[in-house]
């Protein structure tokens, strides 16, 4: 949405005024009023979220790449943080200029058009990387919980590294239709005002390339990974319910002195809950956007103008918040992450000392996120 909305906003300097004249055929005047009201604060809110997200994602990478934190799951989370950082790095200057006008009225200069074209492609590529790495994370966690034997074979550090590198290589290839669809062109007959719009190539054959790029984006970049994530999220919830039943059975055995729940099993449940929270937050922000994209393709430009574009700022801020929240999940749900973070940044203030050190085997198992 960030790239699509930015292009729509950059095509004309009177977008806000024009929006009020659209016939409220689909979403009505109420949504238009919300759009006009929210965009007044969106720039400030987005800038604050980006600064927070950049800080927390950098901290996450520092912690997740420590030797004591090396694991396939943490490697994926580090790759995810890098992609989120790149999206927010590009969104900051866009916000400063377009919403806050910190650089003056440069929205139609050639330099700004070059930045906008770069911004569109970079954010789409890295957001796509983020989406598919989240899918990899869901698959890896399901195998770890539901099929431990397959997990040891398929989800090794080597295969995880291949999956991460593949995401960073394949996703830019998936975005090739977007590179060909958009281009810089003069605004009307002007020689000093430029916009990013549809390229000449995209208009050939009844706008085949434009339509193909739209369906590639809405289906393969949005809806398909969301469907996959929904399936594996349901599977993870099912596994958590099974784990709860096993815990109840263990508690009953403990009452008769027969057994106790292992540290590794407790840690696996906590990790699954944390990753499930990440997946569900991702679905809440991405699935509605995918549905709106699909409806725009089916219903046409009126729905795109009246509904999809009016919700662009809102979906942008939700995506940015989603990219900034993982650090909070790590700190609240992973004792190993908290411990490593404290050792790196707060060692002189507090060092946790376990009352009863676990055995060597349990200590190895429990030092994974």
C-alpha cells in the first residue's frame, strides 16, 4: 500500500480537494471525512513510529545475532528486522517531505520524482521480503512443534540461511513487473514539473502490464502469503491447544509424583506463543489490504479512488506499527532475549542469577528464543 498510495498522491497536487468531489458510490462521505481528518496527523504519527521502529529493530538485530542466540528462528527474525528497517528508512524522508513539507515545496521537482520512483520500488521489494520471511517463520515453527523429526532435517541453519537469501533474491525478481509499470514523466506540457506515473510500456495491449502488475501485487504479494499464514497460524493454535492438554496431564501426574514438565517444553510453548502473536498481528495488517486490493481489481477505479486510496494512510501506519512491534514481543515473551539484552546494555545494573541452575542438556535447550 505504501508504494501504491505514494504514486496516487504524487500524480496531482490537488488530491485532497479532488477527493471531496468524488461520488460516494462505494464507501460514502464518512470515509472521505476520516481520510481528510487523519492525514493531518499521519505525518507526525508515522515519523514517531518510524523512529521507534528503527531503534527497536536495530536493537533486535544486535541481540538476535549474539552467539548465545544463534538458531534458525532467530536468523529469520534478524532477516525480517533488516527488511523492516529498509522500509522505514525510505518512509522517513517521504513523510518529512510529503506530509510535513520539511524540505519546502519540492514535490514536483525531478529529484523528488527520482526519489519517489526509488521509494516505490525499494519499499515494495523489502515489504515483500518481510511478508515471505514471515511465511517461512510460520512454516519453520509449525515443523518444530508439529513434526520435530522433519524439523531437525529441514530447518537446519544451512537450510534457514538458504531460505533467507532466497527471499532477498526472489522477491526483487517478483517485483520486475512493477519496475516496468512505473516511470518518471513531465506533468502535462511542463518542463520543470515531474511525476511518477504509468510508463508507456504499461499502456500497450489494453494496459496488459498494468493489470498484470496489479494482480501480481494483490494476489502473489498479499493474499497468497496471507492465506498460507492463516493456515499455519491455525495449525500452531491447534498445537498450542494440544500442548495445554499435555500440560494438564503432566500436572495430574505431578500430583502423584510421577513426572514434571521439562524446561525445553515450557520454552517451546512460550516461543510458539510469541511467534503466533507476531503472525496474527501481521495478518491483521496485511489481510485487509489484500482484500481491498482484490476488490479494487474487480470493481475498478471508482473503488480504488473512493475506498482503497482513502484508507492508504491508515494501512501505512498499521504496517509501520507491525514492523515496530516485534521487539516488544521478544522482550515480553522471551526470557533469553531479555537476559541477552540486559547483558549487552544493562549489565552493570542487574545480572539475573538463577536459584537452581538447570542441567547441561536443559540449559542448551532453554537458551533458544
